[in-house]
């Protein structure tokens, strides 16, 4: 594992809250792996919100123990985690974790890189998601270009998420979107069921992604 000073320092109050919540929650996946683009840092926060203080960070491939989970008001499932070597604890957004338990949702699909056929500026992909599964697609783009996504599917609960190379979310919604890109690098486009319906819903989809 790779750790430095930014990965330590959760307060005793925060730890007590996590332990209390974990005791009240049903059994969860025991372990997980942090996921993200190469070279990215995954923020580990004091509470389950992107507005919460960043206590430390992890790197893609780091292993963590799952202590608790909660469905937050931002629409994401957040997980309270502990890094086994340092003992550092905090909250990580669910789309940045791959749960490893056999009883967890089978969300370990390998990311698929999208490339465009000669003379074209878009591509179509498709598949099926259920529960907490996430399908992820990667494509390279430059700052100032425009990306668009178009989604059709068998469920109204399908959702598209787009992440910039630095890990910031640039879009979450129903799938039909276009926007100007802020930086050069690999963008991640994900398809999933909206978090609040993951216990009940599934859907097949067709997704078109283009760069102009």
C-alpha cells in the first residue's frame, strides 16, 4: 500500500460515529478495491458528502475494509472504510469502490475503451446493469471539445455519469447530455441504475458517445 501524511487523522468522534453506524447496519461486503483513472487520487472524507472535509486520500488499487454504508442526499451510496495497514478511516463515494464480497452486487465489469471508426466522431455501446452494477467506458478528449451522450433503454431508472480526467463529476442524469470539456485526458462515462432503485431495478441500454 502507498500512504502518506494526508491519509491520517480521523477524529475520535468520527470513528465513534462510524462504529455506531456499523453496528446498526446489516452485514456488508468485507473488503473493496478503490477504482479510478491512472494517477488519480480518491478523496476519503470525514462524512458522506462531497462538501465534507477531506481527511486523506487513496489511490486506484488500494484495498479497504468496509465498515458501514449510507444512501446520501446527493443520490450516491457512500461507504465508511478503513485502510488495513494505516488504520485510517473515512467515507468514500460508492462509484469509486469495487466491492469484493461474493454477496455484493456484481459490479466488477472491466472498463471498456471507446475508439471511433475512421471518419466518425461517435460510437455506440450497449449492455445490461442491475442492482449496484456499473458499466464504465473510457475515451480520450481535449480541452474545449464537446462531448455528447445519448441513452435509450428498457428502464426509466438508467443513469449516465461523466467524469473528467481529474475525477471531478461533470454530469449525472438521464443520459441525453452535451457539454464542453474542461481538460485534456481520459474521460470516464458510466451507466448504472439510480442508487435509490438499485435494490429493485435492472435495465438493458444502448449508449451513444461522441466528441466534436
